[in-house]
C-alpha cells in the first residue's frame, strides 16, 4: 500500500505538522519503510509506502526537484521514452517520481497527458504556486480531495479524509440514488465535499 496526502492553505497561512496529523490519524511511520513529511510555506505533504520495484529502493518522497514538490503512486510505462527525451543515462536507475519531476521542469503541465502508465500524483509548482492533482486515465490509483474556503486537502485513502472531516460532511443524495440504482458515477463520492480526481 502507498499513501500520499497533503494540505495546501490557499490563504497563504504557513502549514504546520498538525495539518498532516489531522489526516494521518493512526498511521504509524514504523509500518512503512518509505516515509516522508514536508512543510514548505502554505504546503504540507506526506508519503508512506512500500517499495515494489528495484527503482524504488532508494526512493525519497515527497520529492523536491527543481520547481516542483511531488508525491507519486504508481508506475510509468513510458519511462524509457522519458529517459531518452530528457537526455538521461539509461544505466543509472531513476525512480518514476524523479522522471516526472524532471519532465515537469522541462515541459511544464503539458507533461501530464504524455504520461503513460497507472498512477496518481500530487505536484506543487513552486514558481507558479500551482497545485496539480493528476490520475492516469485508467483511474485505478485513487486520489480524493476536499476543497474548503481556505485550504485544499487530498489523500489517496478515502477513509482518512472521512475521519478527518467527520461530522462536517454532508451526504450526497444524488450519489445515494445512483448507488441504489447500481449506476454510480466514478467522479462522485458518498459525501458532497469529498471529490474524486
């Protein structure tokens, strides 16, 4: 299992450790060999995961590279094409998050439609102060978000956002009707304020 989450204060308040703690709840760092927390101005990001591929053995997330801060869950199927396009040496192991961050530095947001694979990612561009929440078109890696007046929270685990917001959540009656009719829309959740990327 891999978990990525974060909070962006849209009112430019500085992020604090408690921003992550309110979402992480009971997740213990000791349960994950790859962990990382990052505070950068209005942004707080965290990652918890288990390496699966050889490239992930030395992975660091959240990854700070160039103008971006990134968490990534998944795999790139066109990684060799990106290694060539970026002029990198193929014999040096590169993680998928590194390739995405390097490519973003080179081509910006035009990158996202050119990524082939199964993934979900959160990327903060420091230069433009823009947050990108992106999933592959196959959509098998989850990523959810809650947008409030002064902040955006995201997490790859739906239940953690539900626990974090508790009684402030309002049921989405349209979703419930769709569910009862066995015709749910994959872009909705049972709660009005929790959206699917």
